[in-house]
C-alpha cells in the first residue's frame, strides 16, 4: 500500500496551515517528501500534525525551482542534514551549490527510478523545466505533479510508459485539454489549478478534494 499525505496546499483541513504552494509526503518503502510548499514554518507544523518525523524523511524531490515548491526546504534541511535532495540538472547553480552544502544533492537529467516503484519523469522542457513522479501501485500508476507547467497531457503521456494511469494528484495550472483525464479513476487537482470547477463538473465521480491534512491510501 502507498500512502500519500498532503503536507502543504492552498486549502487545508481544520487544524492545519495553508498557503500558496504544494507538498506531499509519500510513505512506501521509504519516506519521501515531494516539494516543500512556500513556508517552512507552516510545513513543519503540518508534518508534526500528521505525525511525520522530519528526521525520517530519506529523500526530497523538487518538481521545479519556483518559490512555492522550494520555500520550505531550508527549514527541513536545518533539521535533517542526511536526506538526499533530487533536483533537475537545469536548476540554478546558486541553488545547487547551497544544497550541496546542506544535503546529499542528486541531479536528475533523465527518467530514472529513485526508490522502489517510484520514478521521476526526468526533466520535461518548460521555463523552468519540471519533473513529476510516477508511482507504481496495485491499482495502476499514480502521478504526482507540482504545477504541471509543461502540460498535464504531456506528463501523463510520459507516465503511461509505465502502465495504465490510475490517478493524478497536484497542481494542474492552466490545463484545459480535459479529454486527457477521461480514463483516470482518481483526479486530485489542487494548488494552482485554474479550472478546478470545470474539472469537478466533468469528472464528478473521479474528482477528489485535496486539502492539507488529507491522506490518500492506494
């Protein structure tokens, strides 16, 4: 079973902190954090509320270099100096130099496995480049996205190389090629998604509300 806990998002459940950004925690064979939201203090609060031990986070993957996905990173690394941080090789040299001092930095240049049953798409060309995560689960492929700047359809096309898509969670930005979602059983559009209401209307059975504090088990 794979467990996804939403640790930062624009909307939150009672008792959790919200803010512009996205982060989620993956509990599989390893404890992995995907993105870090915009605010480290609030991210740490949410992690504690979810009973997630920062020291137990083995790997951190950053989807892209925007502040609303990297803002909590310094606070995490202040407490956990042994984690591995996966960034695209196109990230700025200043950020990579800082991360080399504070963590075990791993630069991503292509699709690769980063943990058992968890893959990065590798860099998808955009400004900036972005990576998403592909999780192989018993129900099919679960895709985790940061902002989907390159396009949800393009990300799904890459993820389909690993099998049938079961679900997708994260920010969809301005994505409006809705036909790409028609065969997906779980649609957790959140954060920066501009057409949330339309996606919910088109896919009422597949759509799930995603808020900080939510836990999805697959």
